[in-house]
């Protein structure tokens, strides 16, 4: 399951932690020719007046009235709400727009010193980690909402466009087409794209007349009114008088190409919706925390150019007119979604990422709804799609035509994961149901990309070349006739596989006890229900498979681990000897009991006395793949005629190998099971039942439950991961004695989950290596969608045991007991592994000496992962 594609230069969708409290507000207007409303005092440094701006300390007074709700970190709408509360006009548009805003820190005080540009080398960790970066604290963008007449959804159209020119980059010539797939092409395209208002650079600044004569303005202007507690931002781009890119002056604003409104201008009709958005980043003076937010204001503009903000039903709260997705939905998987450094809200992203905007590197559309759908569809797309270095789907030119790209961690048909307008939705949005009520060729065609709607032909997601059943469509007028809010959810729900849709898996089991008799026989008692109704007929479900493991206690600084009584040897590579793998069995005896329950007695064929748990001495070879001729590999001998492997020291005979598990009846043991409901086809159980017990009958005192599938479901939505639905079941096979048949590397749960989530960013992969499982599952191209350093995304400290409110027993183990096996999975560089090895002595692992929570060195696991 590749989560994202391999590209060491993918845009950084990194997590930031905004723990500060602050407030922002926008208002005003200024300058002689771009003012109309009564003027207030000019901001400090201004050579003109600011019309519609807050008077005196009105903003400070408004912020002080309710300090807990004016925190813009938690309520970005207050960026404009404070200005409105102060009785001022947020925005005035008469030529270049003029906006005023305020920034309030965690202590409720006005933040001073924000800039559009910073001197090279000056420190500003909030906006850039580069010492040479000139990015300042504030960037503005603006768009209007267009209302099509063909039943298409309304779309944002940027009022600021940039023209980029075609170019052939002679510095990038690749040795192979495979490499080119992972990097931008050598040829760049002539494109137009939505963009932000130009800002000063080291070489481009405004003339002295820029405030009083906006026609001479080259870049935006930021003015600070310390006494009033607000800033004034004057746009450089005139959004009133049409200016096509063809008529704009090349390089005038200090950026490559031309900047203009390209004929997309503000509409002063009191009805057309406009949006102004801010990229705001700074270090909070009170908390010293990094703050990154995108305050937004939706408004109409009257004939006088004065903005009228949209408000909620209470008549006070600033609200969005169009909101298809909430950033909180994105952040469930992306930790804190961040693009281009300071874009953290998809409702800001749409200001620039709208129809007509294309990628300079590939000429592909970057309209947000189309682009995001394509990246989430990823490798399931019919056509290749790439933006800069990010490959949603591509095919390498190798002999195997290897497909690379993103793999969404759940079923793409689950539209409500991102879009949900229902009243009960956690991240409800006003237009959250657009996916089913306002279908369009652009949105739907992003995933169904094999269909050419202009001809009605093409390839469906299922691979059929039947095209669009409705034929050719030149616009979206008729889409709703066939695709409406009744049948669109049905199509997507019906095509959701049962392995991803828990509602379709109605059969479940509950284990009530496990007993070990005097002869070492192990019997499990369980009951089965179907949609809550007891099932007493064993023909209604397939014979269950059971795993049986014991928990080996921690020793010498290492962690506890499970070891299987029902292991097997397996080989898939003819050139390699069999490897041991923990497994499960279903060849034992299944009995229907008189009380409606069922019993399963383990076969335990691995015992020297079969069926006796106290005599586990070997494991059988489950698959016999070997070379054409008799061969000895290590201690294993292959008989080509009999097609059997025999291990030299094993007394079990052909197709067996050594595997001794000491029976310790005072230790915690676990039984876990899986089965299917009989049907056409069979359907998986709802989840995997498990049961911890101590064979001597005493109470269970220790177990190993560090992470739960409930947490995984945040991104994976309860889909079947490999062969299980519960991590408590997964670990019965994926423990440290289980090896990969191709590499002989351990595939214990903590190792594979850590490695496949870090993927392309593993130090070993960055150094030129790879990470693959089972021969064909290559995770060297994968990437975690959030902040890989935020361990609590998976290791939630509020995680509970499945179906209960009981906190997960070992939820703190990830930071209280750091071990070489866990930490060495992500930190797998030669240097890191060498450091770990040097701290494993005859006395055991010494990791906790430096990396425990209480270490005097300040290198506790939690501490270092928060940096």
C-alpha cells in the first residue's frame, strides 16, 4: 500500500503546531484615488489617509470584550470580525483594494513589526527556515465567485493572474525516462495561473507616489498603525479596470512574467461574492509559538466600492459563503495540511487554484477540485498526472512498466471522508454535499479521468472501454438528470468493497474463554452474531482460523513481544531457504455447543505430541518452492524430485524446521480469530475477535496493546489492512520471529508499519536503498501524508480498546520504553543503527538512559519528536 509517491522534492505538506492565541482583523481603504468612505487617521508611515479604517482604539476594545473568542488561531474568521465589531468597513475596492487587519497575540496584545519582506539572513522561523529567504509575514490574494448557468458548481476565479513563459531547461537532462518521471520535465509550458498580490523584493520597490497614486504602484504596501492596533495593506493589482495579461508589462512587479487581473475584475453589484485571503505567519510574542493561519473574508461590493461582509444567522459572526470541505477533514490525515509554506486552508487555496490555472512544469490543470481528486485517486487513475515533482500516477519505462504514484489509504468511493454536509457530521460544511447534488465533468472527471466527455468515449475506472453511458456532453447542464443526490451515493456505496465498508460486514464473533486441559489441548469457546442476531448454525460461516501466541516478558531493556505456537516455514523464492513466519490454523475441531456457542480445539501439529501446547518443537513448511536441482542452502536441503525442504537439526522429518516454544502457563497468552459469512461471494467478519488469558487460570496482568485500529481508521476508515481489521489480531502473525520470504528481514508489526509510513524518507532509502515486502510491495515510493515526527497521530493517548471506553493498556509505551527494534525502524541510517548497536551491551539495551521521558539529557522520545 504505497501511501504517496516517491519524490525527494515533493511539496512539503508538513505539520505545524499552532499553540498560540492571536487575533487578526481586516478593514479599511486608503490613498487619495482609492478612497471613498470618510477618512480616519493615517497609519504610521502612510502619506495618505485610510478611509473606513477603525477609529482610535476601537479594535483593541473589540478584542478585549471577548478575549477567548478573538483568538484567530482557533477562529480565523475573527480576522475580519474584530474590524466589523469596531464599526469599520473591512475592505474597499475602487482600484487596487485596500484592507486593514489586526494581529493579537496569546496575551491579547497587538503584534507589531510584521513585514511583507524581510532582510536576507534575518531570523524569522515562522515564515521560513532558510536564512536567505526574503519571505515576510503577510501575503494577500483575492477572488470572486462565478455562478455558471449550466448547473455546474460555482467556482472561484482569481482576480490576480500571472503569465509564465515556455522554456526549455537545458540544465536538466536525465539519464533515463524513469528519472524524468520523478522530476520536472526539461520543457516548461506557457501558462496562466492564479497568484497572490506582488510583494517587494530586494530589487523591486515602490516609487514615492505609490500610496497617493495607485497607478504607479508596483508591489503591495503594508503600513502599521501601532496606536490603533491594526495594519493597512494596499494591493498592487487593480481589480476594477480590466487589464489582460497580453497588455501587461513584463516583469513590472518584480516577478517572472506578467501580473494582471486578466479581465477578471471585481463586480460592484452588491450581489457577486468576493473573497480576500491572507497568508499570515509569525512568532507569537507571548507564547513564542509558531503561528500560521489563512484568515478569509467573503463579501459583496456596492457601487461605492465598500465591502459588505457575509455574516452567520446571529448577524455578528463572519462566515464563509462557499465551503465544500473543512480543513479539519484534511488534517485528520495530513496532521496540519501545509502547502507552499503558509497555505494551510483549502478554502484559501481555491483563491488561486481555480479553472484556467495550469502547472508551469506539466501544463496539467491545478484547479483545486480536479487536482486534489486526482492525487487522492492516485495510481487508480487511467491517465498519468503530475504536478511539479509530485506524481499522482505515472508508469516507469522499465521492463515491468512499474506503476508509481499515490495510493489513498482507504476507498476513494468514501466521499464523505472529506465532504459531508449532514447536520451530524463532525466537520460539517455548508456545501459539503455538493459531491452528490452538483455533479460536474470537472469534479467527477477528475477521478473518472478515462472518460472524454466531449466525445462520450473512453475508459472507465473498471477498465471497460464503453465510455460515458450518457454519450457526449459539452457542458454540465444535463448531469443531474442521471447523477443526482439519490443515486450518486448509491453508486459510490455499492462500489465500496466489503473490505472497506463495515456496514456490509454484519457477522461478528465474541470469544468468552480459552481453556488448556491436562493433556495440553487448547479449546476456544466463542459465539457468533449476524447483525446482532445469534447464529447457531456453523454452515452460515466459514471455519474460523485461529492464532495462538504468548507474550514474552521484557528483559534487559528490550520490550515484550508475542511468539506463535502455530508458526510455519515458507518460501517464495527458489533461490532462498524457507523462513519462519508466525501464522494461524483452522484444521482443528469445530463443535457446535448445546447453549448456542461454538468450540474450537487447536490441532497444534507443531508439537512433538500433536495437540499438546507443552510440546511445540517444530514448524512445517507451508509452501515448497525450490530450485530445479537438489540443493543445500545453509542448514536446509531441497529435494527436487519430492519437492520438499528438510532442515538438518529437525527431528520432524521432511518439510519441517526447528521452532521450539516453551509453554509457560503463568504468562499472558492470546487467541485471535478470523472467518467469513457464507454467501455469493463470502463476506469478511466485521472485525477480528481476540481474547487474552493466562493458562493457569489467573487474571491477566500484562498485555501488549500499543496502538489500535480505531486510531488507524482516522485515515484508513476501517478498511482491511492485509488480512486483518484489528491490530490485536495482526500482531499474532506480525511479530519479531516472522521473516520476509524474499529478504529474511523481520516483518514484525512495529517494524513494517513504521517503515512503510516513512517510506521514501527513510534514511536508508534516501541513501539509495529500498524497502520492499514480500517481493513486490515496494514502499520506497511511499510517504506519510502528515508529520511523521508526530508519533501521537498513531499512538493516541486517548485510544481505547475496541468496542470499549477502556484506555489502551500500553498506549504510553512508545515514549516510556524506547527500544532498538522500534526506534531503529525509522532511524535506519548507518550512523543511527551504529549508535543503537553501540548502546546494546551485555547488560541489555541502554536506550532509556538518554531517551526516557525522565532523562536528564532532555532527549526523551516525546521531546525530540516535538522539535
